[in-house]
């Protein structure tokens, strides 16, 4: 959980008491965890506070040159956080870093690399970045050579391929190792490209520098690795689909089929893979019953890519871009569609214990888990409407718009009737069910309807309460 403003102040006060050496150790450990795929949101917040503190104290505190950071440097722009088995072209999953690093620096890796890692670790402890950068080219040469040799041996041997896949924990990491080697061989060209284009591009049309020229220079320096250059560019774009403006201008055409068959084919493939990963991300989060805000974030990412690609290119149902857009739409919609279709039945299941016990002496209370689940799906259905243009949910949403309010209305009418005819402790149990019905009505039908239900329930419960005059007469 990201700290609040008061939490930030307390964190700043705490870090201010630490020595620069202790703070450096803290940052080194956080960066290690982030590179290994454990990127807790609080890590980024801590790093921001540390760098603010360093600026105030007027000492330099950039990224530490640990062996692992220097190892990741060549492919840092290619990293992806996705962990779903799908793989984007010219990307490296963060989860692949640990097994590749362990393999290369372990007993099965080159002895010279292990010795170099020890020397780099000592340089990092001294924060001797000059020494670390001096040793980095040797590490790059050793790593690239070892990976290329291993992959060459595996090319003609299924047994060796199976062994390498087993060592790395899966075929995805083995494929990522190939991308790592390519990035290492192209590192000089990657550094030149990074220096030539902005680190964050909000709008391609107003970005400084000659991006097209920088990409052409990269391709000349690293022939056959054009995908790495395009991946570097895409990773720096706030709206990745804008990268398609480069081929549209170069070819004077926005026809998707033509661009997909040109020298910009790697760029198209990268964006389509990103689209697939975004759609799979939506599907995974929905199936894992993630919080609506998390699903909404994934939907926003998918929607931005889908709308952006469709807006930049003229696509058709038979070209690869049009087919990918349709496939992504189906993937992102499937789990959401299933969730929304089951919602009316979940509402009925939530209130079933109450309805089954109406004639009993004891009335059970609402199940907290069941209430949270219905609230989650109702919120999800309400919030995903803004993405309807890119989702196939019309039928499911229409069904929810009709069935869910109808069932809630029937249930609230029943609860209100029971409130009118009940008093004492049983009325308190009924009010608990009524509160649930009101909260669900607010999401499904709006606050006005929810307030109306609450007022009707209040009137019904008061109709059973003895009036002061009646109480005096009875006394």
C-alpha cells in the first residue's frame, strides 16, 4: 500500500536519520527485489523519498552499479511485468531475470563471470561506479557468449534444449535468454538510441530529436535487431500506438496490411503482442476476482492500445492487425461477460438464506463474503461501461440492466413488507438485510432509488413501533 501524505512525512523523517551508507544499502536491496520481479508499490515511493532527501542534502544518489543492475542495463527498456505465459516480441519478463542470472553466475556458468561478479560486488559496496562501468563490457561479452554458445548447442539437440528449459524453469525464460543475448550484442547501438530519443514521449508529433533517424542508425549499427530498437521506443511512449505514425509517414499509407509486410513489421508485431498481453491481463484479473479498480486499470491499458492501433491504421477483418484486434476484444470480454451474466443469480443466492427463513423464528444475517462478491461484480459492471466500444458485452450488460434491478426490487419490497409486519429483535436482523439491499441498489440503480428504498424501510419499521400515546394507554 502506498503511504499517505502523513505517512510520507513520517517516512522522510525516518530516512533522514539514516547514514548515506545505510540508505544506499536500503536502495540496493529494493532495486534487487524490483529486478527479480517483486515490485511492491511502496518500493517506488521509498525511492522517490530517498532521492528527494539526497537532493536536499546535495549529494548524488542515482542507481547503484550492482552486478545485477549492470546485467539488466542492456535490456532494461525491454522489461515487462506480465507473468501469464504469453510473450511479447523483443521483451523480457522480469520473472525471467532471476533464473537466467542464477544459471549464468552459478556452477554451470563460466568461472570468469563468477569472478567478475565478485569484483563488481566489491565495487558496488564502495559505490565505485567508475570501476563498475569499466568492468561492465567484460561482463556483457561473457554473458552474451555463454548464452549464444548454450543456444547453439541446443539447436540440434532436444535433450540439451529440455535441460536448458528445466534449468531456467520454463520455455519462456529460455526464449527471453535469447533476447538478453541480442540486447547485449547490440548494447552500444541501444545506448546510442537511448541518448537520441526522449526518455518519456507523451506525443510523438511534438517529441524532440529525429526519432526516425535514430531508429535507422540503430538498424545500421545492429542489423537484424530492429525489434529491439522498436521495443525501446515503445517502452518510452505514454501512448504506444502512436509509434505507428512512423511507418504511416514513411510509407505514405495507413493500410495495416501494407505496413505489416514492410520493414516496420517488427513494430507491428510488438504492438500486437502488447495488445494480446493487455487483453490477457484483463481476463486474468477478472478470473482471479481482483478488485474492480485493478480490473479497471487493466481495461484502461487494453482500451488505450486497441483504440490507438485502430485509430492509427486502416484495418480489415482479414489482415493480421484486424484479426488481432478482434481476438483481443474476445479475450478481454470473455471473463467479464461470464461475470455479468451470473450476477442476477448471485443476487438471488445472496438473499436465499433470508428468503428461506422468513417463516422461521431465527433469521440469519447476511454473509459478508457473499455481499462483497456481489458488490464487486456490480461495481465491475458499472465501471466497465466506459469501455463498451472495445468490448463485446452488450447482451450481458442489457441482461444485468433488466434482471439485476428487477431482482433487487422484488427483494427490497419483500424486506420492507416484513419490516412492516415485524417488531423486536427480528426487525434488527431485517434491517441488516435491508442495508445490504440499499447498498446494492445504489450501485445497480443509483443513489436516488437507494435513498427511496431506505426511506420506505424507515417508514415501514416505524409503523410497528408503539406511539407514545399508545404506550401510555397500554400502561
